[in-house]
């Protein structure tokens, strides 16, 4: 169950500057665990200390926000795209 | 989402206006009706900076009748790489005034209104009240949430764009018809976690890509044509040259917005830990110079990023980026027998690093208030700033 994960600029320090990496897992939770195994530190930027998705980060499977699906238990079918979209304020 | 036109048409266009806008008038979807709506529209642009520059120029050229500009800042040389509404001779001039001069040159039929003040809870409702539509191109989370909440309270739509390095995001928030910004991002990140353009940089031309989409959406909202970005977030990657769209929904668990709040406290500028660490452990750039001149034995650490260090640095400083203090890697690189002095660009990041350093037992560590910018300003004005 391989999926591609879109990594935003501010988290590319964890992925050797790769904008897209592949990860394994049938649910978002498993994908994030696999992501953490290969790119240590990245999961803590997405999940808070109690394991919930941070309120200033959105995670999408396809074009659906997982907050409105099954959260971390959202299914990630093989070939789907997981996108991590953090809040950015810059306009300057 | 297709929506009714936001603005009623003006009575008529003058002969001069018909000539000027002819390339709009012959588009069936715009036509005389759409151009008259643009003429009657009052649009407020918050921030005459990276996004505000192209947005204002194109809104003016398109024939938006009234353009308001909120900006309290002055033009700096480092703005000119992307803020194309300002020019070399505008350096030092208020951005609002500089922008007005450019707009008047592009289109003398635009009525320009300047608000040369910082937008805050005390003035936002009154300022927004005079406009049909708002474009948000500001540079900090506190103002982003302020703009959102005021727009919700006044039931006005606004076009939102943000940029960082090579990435852009753009959407339209209109609470009556779809989600608002708090549905997308319920809370801001903690201070220091997401770098600003001033810390992380921005590709100048990215402003044009995102700013032009913002104007595109503004024109559609005013004239009631096409499908707007209400309920959709567009994400632009200038390196890969991709535009992606994701859905934005109303959050059923969101707290209703009923009043304005203290946005500085909500977003913070420096975290509580950093404020406490910096209290009583902050030295000035001048004091740092005096310590050097007296030959004191201390270890000066620059916690910025490598690119910034290459632009300008304080003599004798060692580069260890802030991230290494937060993950603990830095501590093994520091001498145990010397006092540690931290600095960054302007004092925010070094305060964050100082909190981590004190937590690791370096109790006598200090940081330089105002950072390398204060050093250039107070000690060595021959050095460049950025």
C-alpha cells in the first residue's frame, strides 16, 4: 500500500529537500508512522504531544481534509496522494 | 461556487472609460454590465507589500472605482525585489502614498483612499465597513485572524493569499456562502514554528502569481461571473510549477465568531517560555561590543540560518541554527566553561533558543536584543541589513 506524500517547504528539512516522498500504510496513521521511520522528527511537526493533528496543519488524502473524514484512521488506498498543508502567513 | 454579483452597476461609463476598458467590454461575460459593477466597487487591500503591489496595480487597471489601502509601513530597499508598485525613488516614503502615486499613473479614474494606520481591533470594523470586498495580503497571523473575524462579523467576502519561498496559497472566504479562515486553520502555529518571509525569504515573482489570482477572484466576485474559490484552497508550487486544489469545508465544531479578540495574545509574537528566558537575560548590541572590547571570554552563537549568516554576521560569531537548540543537538557543541551569548536577526529566534539553552542548564546565557540588525544600527552601520 504505497502512497505519495507531498511535503511542504517548511518540512523539507526532514526529507533532504524532497517535495514528494513515498510511504507505506493503509491508514493515515500508518503512513505517518512510516514517514517518521524514514524521516525522523517530521511526525511531531504534524501531530501534537497527544497524537492529534495540530490545529494549524491540514492533512489531505486526495483533495479531502481528513478532519472531515476519519482523521488519522482515514484510509489511504494504494496510489493515493497525501498532502500536508501548514498555515503560512506571509504576504510581505 | 457561482455567486450573485457583489456590487450593483454604476449608472454609466464615460466615453473615456469606454475607450479605456474596451477589451473588457467586448468579453460577453463582462460587458458593460460587469465594467459598471467594477466602477461601482469599493475594494480594500490590506498591505501594500508583496501581494498588495500586483493586486493594487491590476485592480486599478481593471477599473475598480474605489481602492482603499491599509499600510503604516515605509518603503525599504529590500522591498523592491518584489513590491513592484514601489520604485527606487520611493525608498523612505510611506507605502500607502507610494502606492497611490503608482495607481494614479496606471488609472486616474480610480478614487484612492489611504488608511495609514496599523489595522487592529479598534479600527478594523469601521475601516472595513466602507468597502464591498477585502484583499488580505498581510504578513502575520495576528492580522490574518483579525481580518477574518472582522469580515465574518460584517458578513463581507475577502480574498486571502499567502506566500513563502516558492509556495503560495490562495482562497476566498465568505462566511455566508462557505467556510472562513478559522474553518481552514482553527489556530495559529506557536510563535517561532513557522518562519515569516523576513526570516525565510520569498521568491519575488511568486507575489505576481498569487496576487494575480487574488485579483481574478475579486473581479469574479464583483461581477458575479465564473466559479470563485469559495470552499476551495489553491496551492501553488513555483519550483515544480504545479497548481493543486483542495476542498475547504465549514468545521462543524468551530466556535462561532461573535466578537473581536486580543489577536496579539491569540497568536503571540514570542512564546511565553522565550519571554521568561529573555527577562533579565537580554543585552544590547552596544553591551556586546563593550564585552568584546574588554576582552571578556564568552562564546557568541548566531542562531540564524546559513544563508542569513552569509549576508551579514557579527565578527567572531559561530553559526548554530535555532533548530539545533530545539532538538538538543546544539548543546554538545557549546563550551561548558564559557558564558554563551546568542543572537539572531532581530531577537525573536534567539529568545526561543535561549529558553531551550537555559532549560539545558546554561543558566548564565544571554541573548542580544534586536539581534544583528541592532548590531548594524548601533555598532557598525557599514554592514548590510536584509
